[in-house]
C-alpha cells in the first residue's frame, strides 16, 4: 500500500473532522458530543467499537486479514476551559476551546482509521483505536486501562502524536522523536506552614510562618542546584502563596501550592522526600509545624528505544528525513500517555504544526493557539505507516 497516496484521498475528510470537533470542545470526562461524533464516524467505517470506556472513552478494533500482534493508536479528545480568540470561521462559541490540538489528534486518528479499515487485507494482526478523555485533567489513560482498553485482544505496543508547539525552536512540519525520557512527571503539592499569630509590633510573642516560608522557598531551589545532577531534568515551581490578612499582624499560617516535574522516576521520588524534609526541618527549627499533601500525578513519559528506532524507519518512508529531529532530553511538560508506556513498549512524538494568528505562533493552551491544517495529513501518514510496519 502506498501510504502517502492513501492519505491524500482522505485529506479533506481529516480537515472536516478537525473543524467539526473544533466547534464542540468539551472538558475532562464530560464529552457527550465529542464521543458521539467519534463513535458515529467509526460506525460508518464498519469498525467494531466499545463506548464509555474509562467513563467517556471509545475503543475501536480493526481486525486484519491474518493473525498477528496488536498495536494501539491513541488520540485524546478533551479541550480546555479557555475562551477562543483565533477568529476562525469555525471557532468555538461555547466558552471552551481546543487550545492544545486534541481536535487534530482525533481527526488524524479518524483519518488513519478510515485508511486502515479499508485495507484490512494488508494488516497482520489488529489495530486498536484509543480515543481518550480527560488528558488535560484529571487523566483519562488510567481509567481506560482499568476498563480493559488494552485487553481482548491484548495490546503489544502503543503509538501517539501530539501537535502544536511543544518543542520550541523546531521549524514547522518537523517531528520530534526521543528514544527514552520524552516528558516529565506531573506532581502537585500543598504545604501549610503553621506558626502562632501575634501583633506585628511584638513578633517575639508569636511564631512567624511568613519567615518560615522565605526560608522554605530558598531551600527548595537548592534541591535542584545542589542535590540533583546537572544532567538530570527537574523543576520545582511554587505558583500560589496565601498568608496573612493585615499589614501589622503575624498570621497563624501560610499556605503554598506548587508543582514538581522530573524526567526520571528516582529524581521525582527524591524531590518529594526532600520537600517534606525541608518543611519539617525549617518549621521545627523555627518553633512551628507543617502539613504537607503531596500528590503523585502522571509519571515520566519514557519511550521504548527499540520501538522508537523502528518508528524512525517508518517515518522516513512518508516524510523527508531532514524533518525528523531526534533529541535526547526530556521536556518539562507532562502527558498521561506515560501510563500506556508503563504497560507496553511504544513511542510518543511531537508534530510541530502550529499556525500563526495575528502574525505570531502562539503556544499550546493559549486563546489564539491554532494549527496548520495542511500538516494533518503528515500525522495521519505517520500513524498508518507505523501501524502497518509494526504489524508486518
């Protein structure tokens, strides 16, 4: 099968799906219109589907003409609570927005499904189509796995694409491939540093949690600079601090919230322990106490090296080799595709397909974010060729 020629035949269909989905963005697990649309399209193709997997996900199954392995192809379907300002004729008007390109992921996979379902005779094995909710939050991959998305038949490998502008500096049309740690973990923590309130003129009569906070902020950054190798990727960001109500009063406590990102699981676990150790040490040294709630979210996304090497060979069949950029450094963004990669070998790639709005390529999660529709066919070609080559 000539993949490029087959993709050309469904280009208009892919763009239509993207525009249809772009107008009905929905959030999290609550995807009634989106799920219905995807299910309807798959049924038209004669593909066997299971609905309401992991709450609102859809799993399609394309059975090949001969027995063989099973590859899962994943697209996330959810949007963001952002008011769209792109000026597109098919812009969303419901207060939500596909500001991270999930409408394009779904459209590219629907295009691939159409091609693969019409060429079952060339498939040795099975293709599972994973249309997932809630990637943005709170995470739909785990619920789909818990609902058996990778079973009956059991999945042997998985592949996924993320579009937009997630890798800064790469030119439009480039794919970013990483044979190893591709994306960071996503953890969240809430810390309450507890002191004893008093009059600001007599601080010796209380215990000042604001001073505690200052020491904590400084000490946490020393974890990155003095306790982690310079070659390991990690970030500690405290994005929220609340404490005090009056300029002349020492408050009883200060509350902080932040995120930890790490490209390696061991580094991630070490940071969580050290945050607690620092909170405990500082609060006790200053006669206070603390409460820490640390939530482990998405794990680091680690691509399988062997599968990724084979993917690169497939990619060279459908796109110029100079547009394949191989990197060996994790970005600090996170993706729950990582859960799939904990189950089976596979790879996750970026497709730089951003489009300028008002002369600027706006980042993902921006109200003016948009993608170049002419590059959607490239994503579909990569999906199809990867599946065909893996299944032989």
